[in-house]
């Protein structure tokens, strides 16, 4: 019986050697010094469990595992950290679907136990999927009319969930005019460029535009351009053929082809390299893509919505972003304001986040008292809604009542 493949990501070579010595008897251990190296391992081997150190070059373990969750949700994810900050814990639970946190220094027996349990969970997931397929094979096949009705019903739910009127805000929110403008342009098949700081909700805004457009019945595919190096990003967007590179064991359809007829949301577009900008520009100009290793061009019919937290006009002046690509992306531009400019929205957003988290934490928090709300409303929130969410989740864990008070908030708010 083959051993489960385990990937360990740590920027210290000696730490990787220690992990390998501890785990190699029971597992096939693959080591990576960075997120970039880790993605190459994931593409090459059937990884079942990932242990990632929180401290990594150019990113964090949680950010990396969040990307893994988006692309390979079946892989069981473990974060290892010397830090005990609650904010890291909350961010991991919310965003990366962390199976377990291991604190440094770890004990070898405990490490082996945690990884062994994680591998068992992966195996049970696979078994469950196989049983579901087997059970489905024995059930009466639904008619095409039933399938269409079910799909239509699901699409209605999704469309309603991401509608502009579901973007949480107050009656006099700055988002109101922005949403009105976006709705006017959403139905026109032109590219959209969304500006905004990290955590302001650019992805939610992009979803609302897609589901208000004529392409709403077609796929919406999301890719974070900053998460992958050029070669992997090209493979993700354009696809590849078998043998195109080491580890390309089969043909892979690119996301731009998968989204045909629909919308592609390219987040962090300002972070792509100059070399990849040329390739993306050509694809958008000619409306064709060529998978890696292929000689065949594939036509695509997609709408591009891009987002960035950078000033692309300034990037163009500095020679870091192509002007011709900018005009291919900026059919219309929108700026999502930071939370500090939406103070009247903070109360509404806070209660919405609390209602969602009550299910996550099995809590019954119903209110925020006036003094606590005053602190929340007047804080700067450099991390925007994500930072607010983490703060509220910590407060919900700390409070022993159904109310959040000043004493439940972080020192950084109380010092204000």
C-alpha cells in the first residue's frame, strides 16, 4: 500500500529536515521552502495533507492555505506557528479552512498523531465521494426537465445572494451611488476594472456585476493573480497539454476556456509580471488562447472583471504596467471606498458578520453595546472588512453573554 503524500512548507531548511526525519517512516514527505515551490509539488504529486509554517517569504501560511483551499479543497490543511495571537487563529478558521493548528515547539509523537489523523480524514473524504457515486448509480435517474428545474432554482438562490441590494450597507452609504452606477454598466458587455484596498469587498462587487449581466447563467471564475508564479498562472488561465512540463501528466483546460460565455474575475491584476502582461493582452485582443505545449488556438468568449489595490495609472508611468493592457481592462472603472470612509455602514456590517459567525461558533450574540459600537465606528480599519470581521470574531469568543461590550474588544481599539 502506497504511503500518503505529505507536503511541508517552511522557509528554514533545518526545520524541513526535522519534519522529514519525523514523518518519513509513515509518509511520502515533500518539502518546499516557499509557496512557489509548494505549488510545483502540488501540481506534480497527489498531496493529501499540507503542513505550512505561518511565517513565509512574501506571504503567510494562512494566505497560502487559503489559496490551496480555493483550488484543492480536498487537501487537509495544517498551520504551524510559534505565535499565539488570536487574530491568526480566527483568520485561519475563517479563510483557510484550517484542520488544526500546531504550536512550536511541537512534540514528534504529537506531530505524527495530527498528520496521521489528517491523512485519515482525506481518505474518508475520498471514500465518501465513492460511496456517493455508487449510491447515485443505483438511484433512479432524474429527467432532464427535473435537472433543469433544479439548476434554475440553484441559480436563483445564487443570483439573489450576490445581488447589489445584498451588499450590506446603511441607507445613506457611499456604496449606494456606486451600486447604482455599476448596475447601469453591468448589463453592457464591457470590461470592468475595480479599485480598492485589500478587504474592501472587491470580489463581492464583481460577483454582483456578473449576476446582474446577460452572462449570469454562465460561469463566473475567480483567479488571484498574485498567488501564483508566471508559469503556473499561465497554466491555470490558458491550460496545458500532457507533457508540456514536468508533472503535466494529462491535458488541463484553462480557466479562460472553462469560463467560455461567462465572466472571469482577475484579482490583484496589478501584480502580474511584465512578461505575463504581454500574454494576457494578446489573449484579450485576439480572443483566443493557446494552452502551454499546444500548437492549437482556442477561441474564447468571456467578460473580464479585474481588480487591484494599486494605482495602475501610476504603475504605467513607472513602467510596471502596460498602457495597452490597461485600456483592454478599463472599459469602466469603479472605486470601492475603504471602511474608514463608510463609518455609517460599520454597524450594519458588524451585525451581519455576527449573525454569520453565530453559526460558525455556535454562539447567540445579538447586540453590540453603544460604547463598543462607538469604538468600532471610529477605528481606522486599515484591513477594512476583513480586519473588522477578525475583531468581531475574537470578541464573540471572549464574551460570555449575548452582547459585545468594550471589554471584549482588543487593546488597539480601547487605546483609541
